[in-house]
């Protein structure tokens, strides 16, 4: 029986040359999308993306100093669909989109696949779920590799945070070798709130830490479990680690003290599968 303690205008027209064009904003190609990197820029394209399929929009970037009035509909749609909005400098936004386009002070990053609402993912779990929670993985190739590992191990889904983490970009899709089309991926605003919900559903939340006293192979993975893996550099955030039911480690035998997050995922997930097969 399980026991647990309760515990987001140019120059003056007087100085203009006789044959100069009237003073106006510099002409640029119309706003459009760059599907090579999932980038959408310009007010109307971003609005249409939000109207058509807000689930595919990872986040919206607004240039500092952009005219607020023309962006009101974007703010409203983002709020309705829980899409993250970041304020960045106009220089950084121009660097992202390229200097030859008119981004109009707004751009969005579109996901390469749909996210599954977290409620739907949890509602669809069986009696012995095996989930992966990623705490701040920012490298798209690492996320792609984790998705590939999750698909091969038959995990029930991967959950990522909205902030300080990479989403389902084209690079992630390519790195996953097609797994991004098959693995269920959900985004959540607060990982700690998610952890508490999983606990209430009797799913054991197990984090990985090099300092943990228990080996991953000594945990009973036949139980309903959610594996929590940290970021490439700093591992699990302190509060996330504290909220886990258990912390386990993968013993290291060489001079390097940690594995790539996708490799760590593979080691633990296939141990879980080995135990469940027995």
C-alpha cells in the first residue's frame, strides 16, 4: 500500500532631395513565414497562426517599443490559448528573422507537431503508466533524442515546461528521427503543480540526481512512474527535486560524472521495461 507524507520620422522633408521619395518607413518584403525554422513574423501572419491552430505556437516574441494598439488581438489570442509572450529587443528580433524582412515588431515560433493538452494526456493513461518529465532541457537535439528514446521504449508521453525549455522545433523533429510524430508531448506552465497532480493519481515521481543514494536499478519501476530528467548543465531545479517522491542515480565508472540527458533517459527507461517484462 502506497504511503506518502502530505507534504509566464526620418529626415525633415525640408532637407529631402528633389527626387527623393516621400518620407515613409523603409520598404521591405511583406511579412511571411519561414517554414525552414518554424518562424512566423508580421502581425497578420501571427494572428492567423493563433486563429488557425494555437496549439502549434510555442511562443510569441514582441519587440520592445512595438505599438501596443496594433498588437491587441495577438495579446488577446495568446491569453486565451495560454501562449507564452516574450519581450525582446528589436535588434534581437531582427537578428532572429533576418534584416531583409519587415517583422513589424512581432514573431512567433511554431511547433513542428501538435501538443497534447496535459489533461488529455493524463486522462488517457492506463494502469501502469511510464511518463517522462523534462525540467528545462534547452538543446533541441537533446529533446529530439529524448523523444526518439521515449518512442523506442514505449513511454506514454513526454512533458515539458513552457518557460526556459525548447519546444517542438524543426530541429527537434529532425533529431527525433520521426519519433516526434508518434510521441505524445504536453506543455505545462508549472512542473511542481503537475508533480502534485501526478502524486494525487498515485503515480510515483522519480527524479535523477548524481547525489542520490539509490541506484536507478533498485527502484521498482513496475509501479506507475514518471521519470524526471534535468537540464544539460544544472540538472533538476531545487524545488522540482524536493517535490519528487524519490531521487535515483545512474552510477558512473569513468572520469566524467554525468550522461547526456537522452542517454540517461534510455538507461532508465529500458531498465523499467526490463522489470515490467519480468
